[in-house]
C-alpha cells in the first residue's frame, strides 16, 4: 500500500507552511545574516564574519546578563512547577468553592505585564508600599529592589512567578484530572499510603505534563524582558540585566545591530539546546515505553 502524501493534501497545507516560513524562518535568516555584519543607523553594512560573536562573548556585561538569566530562570521555573504541582493536587482533592478559587488562581494571567509591574512597584515601594509596611510590622527589612541587585532579581523572580504560575498550574491540573480514579482505588486496596500513591501513580503519570510545562516555561523565561526592564531597567549599574535586556540595549541604545543580532542567535541556540534535552526526556517518557 502506498504511503505517499497526495498532492491535494500538500496543496492544502502549503499556504500555512509558506506563512510559517515567511513569519519565522525568513526573519531568522535575516537576523543571522545581520549577525555576520557590522551595522548601525545610517551606515552601510560591512561583512565581519564571526567578529560580532567574539565581541559579545568577550563582553563582561554579556556574561553578567547570562548569569542573571540562568539564576532567574532556574528559580522561576522550578518554583512555578513545585507550586503549580502542589496547587494541582490540592484542587484535584476536592477543595470546596473550586470554581471561585480557580478564577482567583487564574486571574494573574489576565493582567498585563505593565499593569503588574506598576502594582508591584507600588506595593513594594520601600517607604510607603503596603507590603513593605507589612514586612516592617513582622520585623523584616523592606525589599530594596531599586538599589540592591539581589533584591531586584528577587523581585523580578517573584513577579514572574506570580504572572505565569497559572500557565504551569493549568497544564498540571488538567493532567492530574486525566488520571483515572481506578488507579488510586487499586493502590488503596493494595495498602499504599498517600505518599506511595503519589510516588508510584501520580508522579509517573504527570511526568510528561511536567516536562511540557518545564520546556515551555524555560523557553519563555529565557526571553524574560518586560519584568526586568519595567521594574529595574537593568540597574543599578547594569547589575540586574538579563539576556533580553542586554540585547535591547545593544540594539536600541548603542545602535550595534550586528552585536544585538549575534546576542539573539546565542539566545536562540541556548533555548534550542535546552529544548533538545527536554524533548528527548519527553520522548522517552511518552513513546519509548510504548
């Protein structure tokens, strides 16, 4: 029996493929070409090969931004997954007023990043912010996110977790609801404790959803920009920059489009390497045992 795709099917999907190529691949090829050239406003582009990559990799601010990105991404993604998993298990256990609580949990995903930053800046304003006053009431110092780099990165991490936690939660919650209750009944009959049921039943069946949520959140978190730019602007003294902020400054403050394009491709390569690791894990979890 022939397995060749009919020409009519190819004709039906070709417009979508052309659109994807025009929207994604052509700009990506152009950015790669730009990364091999020296380019700025009002100047003729000149081919420099890999000089832009060498310049970026020799810049200490790039490595500082990379370290900040890795720290923030590691904290944000793992905290989101742990909190989202706990919330998914809590909601699946039959919590009362579940529709109302679900609406409350999902509400941050409907808030724009600009509005969220404005709210958090006001809440955590060191002198008059409500959260700062609450911290002082319990004997804790305020979060000096505007002058202390570690406090600034902590604020960015907390804000990103608050904004994007609903994404991880809804994936894990849907995956938990898809697990048949018969498996838990069988485990209970066999005398399994709650921890054993979680370790032997829930966690293995949730692993593909966990990997999918981690994959998407790692990729999205690597592109973190709005929270940092609107909260700290990369300061003080460029100490809270992340990769996306570094790229923005190279392009639109220093007008070094070639270096910015090289930074963008380094960011893409880092995301692809990370995605490759998770995709291999996901393949083993979902298909290798079939």
